[in-house]
C-alpha cells in the first residue's frame, strides 16, 4: 500500500511546466493597445474646455468606463481559439 502512495506523490510533484508561462499572444497586445487608445481619447475629451460641456461630463466617462471595465480585463483574460489537431488514424 505504501508503494502506491509514493508513486502518486512522485507523479504530482512536478509536471515540468512552469506555472508562470506567458500566455499572451499577439491578439492580447492589440486589445491592450486599443484599451490604451481609449483611455487617452477619454482623458483628452475630459480635458476640453469649458469644464461643463456635455462631452466632458457624459461621453468621456463612458469611454473611460468601457476601457477600464471591458477592454483591459478582456486583454488580460482573452486566450484565443484552440486549434484542433487532426489525428491521422486512417
């Protein structure tokens, strides 16, 4: 019985792959750049004078909200489509 437990512990100890693998692809960086562009546009619109114009008070916060709540988390969590490997068992 002790032999079975030792074998399981060895199998679970190290799988050979680092848990800190960089899974970011090209698409993640593009989504991040889109988010940064939205933030720059949002703050630019917010800085327009006069301070109480509709663009500064309504449109700019909506753009910033979309960038911070939708686009940045999407850039972090997006993993892309998995490609299916066709088996050659003919």
